C-alpha cells in the first residue's frame, strides 16, 4: 500500500538518506533539497528528484520555509518529512505546510508551540500529574524575586532559556552571588539564539541520568511507548553516546516513567513520534522537556524493538492508525549508538570540516551505520558536525559493548579529526562498562586525559586498515563510481 506518492525531505546528510530508505521500502518517490554546498552530496543523488534551495548558509537554504514549500509544490510532493534539526520543531513551518495543503510528517503546529516553551510545557506536565523539578512558575522578570526563589529551592540552581534547546543559554549557579550575572547572561544568549529572552530557574541536579521515553501516537487516540533510552554521555549538554534500554532501569521504574510519558502525550493531544525527556536521580525522575520530532537516537530503539519508526511516522501521517498495540512491542537485547562528529576532542570539541582522504566503514553482525559520507567527500563548515551514527546491537549489554569496540576498531576516517578516539576511551572505561553513567561523566572520569594515547593508537590503526585505499586517485574513483551508479539508476 502506498501512503503517499511523493515525499520531500526537508533536511540533509544521513537523516535524509534514512528517510529516503523508508520511503523506498514503501514504494514512495523522494525529493531532496540541497544548498550550494551540498550539490554533490550522496543524499542528493540517492533521491528520485533533487532541487536547489539556496546558498550554503542554513538561513538562506534549509531554513527557508517559503522556498522549501515552493519546491514541494513544484515537485508534486504531498508530504514533507523534516528529519531533525533545522525546521523539525518549527511550528510556523508545520502551519505553513498545512495551509498549503501539504502533510507535515510530525505533530500539529499547536503541539509544537505548546511543547516548544519549556515554561508552558512544564506547567502543563505539572497539571497532568507528571513529576517536575522545583523552580519558578513562569519567566523571571524580577531579580529580587528570582534570588528568593533560588534560596528557597537551594543551591545549586540552573537558569534556562524557555525557548530553544541543545543546552543553549544554560547557566549553572552554585552561589547566591552569581545569580544576577547568570540571569543576565542567560537572557542575552536566549534573545540572540531564539529571539526570546524569557528564562526561568530550576533546581540543579549534580549527577543525574538523562533518560528519555519514545512515544508514538496517532489521530485515533492510540498511544504507545517504545521503552526508554539512556542519553547521559554528553558534551555541552549535547548527547554523544546513547543506549537502550537504560542500564539501571527496573520493571517498577519503567512502568512509572513510561506511564508519565504517555500522560505527557495525552495532555497535549500528541500525534506522530515524540520523545519525553526526564532527569533521573536517586530513585526519582523529573520531566525535562518533550522533543516534538524524530530523535537522532531513534536508531537504537529500532534495534531493540524491531520497529521502523520512520515508516510508522509516514503511515500515521497518512491518517492510518499505528500498526502495533502496546502488547506487541517488546524489548530484545541491548543497543548502543555513538555519534561520530567531525570534531577535535582535544580542542574543546571544535568542528574540523575538510576532505575525507580515506574511508572504510565497519560492518559484521549487529552493526548499523547511518551515514552520508564517503572517501573524497568534503565536510562543509556550515552545518552540524555529526557525520555518522554508529550503532551496535547484542543480546546483552556486554555483548553490545564488545561489538561496538570491534566496530570502532574497524572504522577508518582519515583527513579530518573525529570523536572516534573519544568513543574508544568511553567504551573501554570501567565505570561505563559498569553502567555508572551521568550527565557529567566525561568530566568526572577525566576522559580527555586518556585521549592523546588513544588518538595516536587510532591513527596508526586507521593507517594500517586503509592500506588498500592508499591511492587518493583510487579513493576518488571509487566514490565517483558510486555516485554515478546511483545517478544512472535514478534517471533510468
């Protein structure tokens, strides 16, 4: 059955290819959009059709809502899948699609708006009986009142921007003397990043776990969860390693947490895929936020449940009900995802765009790689530094860890610095192996101190494994041949 004839993917890189794969299996034609910097990228050639949308800067291309809708109408696309990032949680874009008669594959614009404000969503969850962290009821408009609230909560506290995400604007305050400057700083950053200077205060947990629940809902009031993911290994509040299920989850805690997640979805009449994020500490969990889109780490949920979440998104967006009941969704084994970023871990994770001179992807039992890169590809400096998602599955956590170690050993990326050595260090760390992770794990375990040795070892290993690819001309020829085959098949 065809749910749509043609879908436009309003994104780039590996997530565009991921969505196109689901469409191809469903017999749906795909439309790619690309900036000038991406005109030769693999995802552009993988699609059935591709259209330019503007210059390299995202504001002039991948964030150009009107241009993207114009392309969708020109191509005859009935629906748009936003992937994640860019316009995925943009209520105005979702509303524009609906107004133009195009199906937005995601939640309704009203839901995106409601959950886009951390203050509003927190109050909604509190009213629904979902545990929330103690803090201000609304935005801060009086410094004296804010200081009194912080004192009553007890330090440390955290000042957050109400809009946006990714940890942007967060300020941790350990002492009353710091509260005023933290609020001022958070307001400036929030206004610059999101155009909204509203900030609020919450109790700050010292070493919590970041645990999230995947939920899925349709227009027929069916709601299911697909269990939880542990996402505590982070840098600058952005995830680096995720796993499913959470290593310390108990049946009792899972029942409570998943029930809370479904109550969150019900409270906002949620439709399509969404993720409810919690902080977990000393037996208690607290609602943090809801991501109203497909998550980067949806891959590991797919591995442990066997459900294609992107396909389900498309099916539900067409108006059909969810294909699974809660009793049909079971956990099988354990999965880990490492986000491979083109970054220098020894230089405060500074982005390192450039040309990939040698490349060899890992494989074998239990390994999944979502990527849009290849040998000879030049990583542009304009976009997020994540270039691949490496996943390992095994019947146990120990088995998944051993497979991830092997996959990291096999992975060759030369020409740019990547986070592969960091992942190597974490996956061999005794505390990680024991499941003792938290949101400050990288700092607490002093991972960076072990990186210089690992980086040297990784470079030596990669050079040895890439021996058959030593000729840059051969590498370029292989990459060009791959693109040519895809282009020939598209035109056939």
